[in-house]
């Protein structure tokens, strides 16, 4: 399992397994967010199995599937309040962690500056600098 901390409220990870969920809970995460659609790739675990494991471990579960490479403003509009209101810390996962990072970055742009967002993403191992125009657009929607 490759958990990458963005900040004290959220970390991201590539695809997790059902067996990883107990360790996620042991590490202190309170909410588990799946941003990957079921059956996106042959052989990936069923989200319902991960959800059952999460609930068994006392984690809050959020299934918010987003199509890879096609994150819409509607997706950001759903992600922003979910992250704001979730029990923290949150662990969000998808195929590689990039989709979750992009969702976080676009929602964070409503309250934080681009350089801070780029730095946090870079420190977690994700280069999101090509998102600069979308971050500027999202900054127009400050809370």
C-alpha cells in the first residue's frame, strides 16, 4: 500500500485491497473515499467488498466514482463539500492516486493559493502544474 500524505486532512493512494483496510483504520484514517469506478480495470477489487471491510473497521465510506482523465466541475462540486465535512483524516484512492489528487487540488483552489496546492501535490509525488488554468478557474468559486 502506497499512502501519500497531502496534508493533515487528506492522503491519497493507488488502488487498495480489501486486506489493506484494517491497516488503514489502524493508521488512524476515519474516512475512506473511492474515486475509482467499479470494473474500470479487469481484476480490480469490487468497491462493495472494500466498503464492507471499511464499515467493519468503523471507517466512514464514500463512493464517488470519477472517470479517469475527465474530472468535471460537477465532480469538484461534489468532492469539495464531502472533503470539508468528512471525518478526518481522509484517505482517497483511485487507480494511481492522481485522480484523487486532482479532485483535491481543484476543490482546494477555492480556498488556497495555487503555489501551496502545487507544493503539497509535488511533496506527495504528483506533478499537477498542467492544472494551473483550472485551478485559476476554481479560485473564482471561493467559499
